């Protein structure tokens, strides 16, 4: 689902799915070697935000959840399912 929705965006050159567990330093090293400018962090997990931070990706965008706010450069509040955004 996320792959098809994101792949049509003109700013997306490549989509990489990271392993679900373990291999934290391996993933960060691989991403750092690729010199990405932007990471869109869809999973609300501290682990994925930490990988982006360790990879030194300069722009890390995602939801502020699970204590990962300090690891993001741009964060937003997650919207609960079934609720319309307020404002």
C-alpha cells in the first residue's frame, strides 16, 4: 500500500523497505552509504526514526509518536483512525 502511494510522487527516487527487526546498524550503514536527502518515516516506531538519524539523513519526516520527536527534523501529530482532523 505505502509503496504504490509513494512511488508516484515526483520527489521520490527510490523506496526502501527496512527489515522488520534487528539489523539496526546494518540498515543505518546501508542508508548512510546511499547519501539520501530525505526519509519519510511511515511506521510509528522509535526504531525507524533512530535508523534515519544514525544514517545521518538530513531531512527526517514522520509522526511524533513513541518518543521519536527529537530524531525527526519535521514531525506531525498522528490522526486517530475514524476521526477527522480538527482545525
